C-alpha cells in the first residue's frame, strides 16, 4: 500500500469532492485491472488453485493434456487400441517431439497462449500476493493512463515475460508476477526520469521488490518460481517506462541539467531562486526550478503552486 499511497489519496480526494465513494471511482477508472483480477480468480477456482489443471488447459503456454488426448480424435479414442502398433508409435514420437518445443502450439496458431499464463496460479499465497500487487500498480497506472494504454502495457509485458520463461523452463508455468514486476519496472523508470511522473514510489517498497527479485533469482526460494518471467517482465516494463519518460521531456531535462551544471561551475552568481524558500542552485545543485504561468515567478519543485 505504501508504494501507491500518493496516487490512491489523489484518487480518493478527487472522488470525495464529487460526492462519490472512493471505490466507486476506483471501479470506474480501473476496469482493466478489475477484469484481470476477476479472470485470475475464476481460473484459480476452475483449477482448484493449481490442483486440477484439466479445465484450464486453454490458459497454459502449451497444452498440458495427456498425449493420447492430443494424438487421437474422439472417434479414434474409441478404438485406438485396434490401430496398428506402427501408427501409434509414429504418433507418440511425433507428439513427444512437439512437446519438447514449448512454442509449437503458438506456431500452430494458438496465439492467445502467449498471454494467458498470467491468469494461472498454483496456491493461495501465489494468487493473493499477485492480486494485491496488481491492484496496487493497476490503481496507479490505469488511473493515470486510462484503460487502453494500460492494457497494451500489460499485454506487452505478459508476452515478453511468458516467451522468455518458456525458453528457460518449458511451458508449465503461470502467474501474474511477471506482469507485476513489469508494471513496477515501468513505474520505477518513469518516476526516476520523467519531469512530471504523476506518482511516487515508496523507497522501502522499491528496495523490497528489488531484493525479492534477486533473492528469488538466486534460487533461495526454491526452483518452482518463474524467475525469468520476473526479470524479463521488469526489464521490458522498465524499457517502456524509459521510452515514455523520454517522450515526456526527460531528454530535454537531462540536457538542461547538464547546461545548468556547466553554467554553475563557471559562475559565482545564482541563476535561479525560489520565491517561497529563497533557495538557489548554489544551495543545492540538484534543485529544479520552474516558472509558474500565473505570476511568472520562479519556484523550486517542492514549492511550485498548484
């Protein structure tokens, strides 16, 4: 909760001024987030949280059905024992060869499998923690960017993290954690680079998620964790965050800071000062100053009027 308190409070304050209940606005602005959570919960129920995956085979990166169900049609299943042994051996060999390559179902046109493993969960804690983080990140990002851009970001992260995990460990994996780490990477990159990111990440939450990423990747939490999905999701989300920040003015800000530091080194006089606190760049070279449109006066970022 600490990671997104700033944006959550903004949403709740805005809704209270309109006379709405906070969670009514959350439902209105976080449609995609709530749909993702609902699908994940439904899939968890159908699979008995990973205990019976036959009903959710549609969601796996590659079908997990027994070879016999894939090799034979329903009609053939009735008399497959009467088939020539050579034909059965041939089909088994063909299917075993396919199962060794987790991308074969996608190559054969089942493109949805590149995205749907994010809805699979294999335990109570698995889905509880993933839904908690999805809600926190979704509450911030979908409110800030609206539903369609947020959905595009989720799908991109899901695809890249799932494909990478399939290359690493095969097709029997699932979970929203790769997407969550991608959303975290996006927020981290944007909050560090964008001139006006629109949200704040709590440093303690940032440290905790980064430490957990490293600890899991080193194998301290066991082998049944989609660590590649975590890492690739984090990287892909971070790259999108960097691009978003650069498009939003980060490059211009970097150039201005470089020129500013160069001018600061060559001048003993302050170039900027804040009208409220009277601090200048000589007090702190990292201070950012803005001219407000209402009065034309300079303010540091901390005291910039609304």
